[in-house]
């Protein structure tokens, strides 16, 4: 997974944002994102906001997107499990969702 973020540090935050939206952001990644807020603010020239708000603003995410992601995840994980005999992986979902919808930011 480390190659994914080489030369694309903001991509880690976009993936994390999708994971948070579908309820699967792990505490270590969330803590990392929170710790990086000062750097995000400096990079994007903003004076406030959480990491989630900064990502949403930079990506121009609408307020309806988290609910849409939750629906897609719920529907997709059921189909995936039925077709593959195993549970869907939330990290894989997040990466595929970001790649397909946002062109690997």
C-alpha cells in the first residue's frame, strides 16, 4: 500500500475520508490524519477545519457523499460476499472507490 501514496500524500487522506464515511477508519489512521491537520492547513492555505473538512473542501465533496458511500458499501459488500464467499475488504473498497471516482488524487 505504501507505493500507492508515493508522490501523492494527499491520496492517503482521501482514502481515509472514504473509510470514515463507510464506518471503517481504523484508530491509527484517524490519529495520523488528526496529527497532520497543521500540515494540511499550511499546504492548502486554510486557517481552520478538521482533516475531514479540509479533504471535503479540496475535493469539492458535497454533504450527501458520505450517505452515498455508505449505500454503495452496504450494497456492494453483500454482492461481493455472495459472489466470492468472503467478506469485502473496506480498504480495498476505499481505494477502488477513490480511483474510479476521483482519478487517484
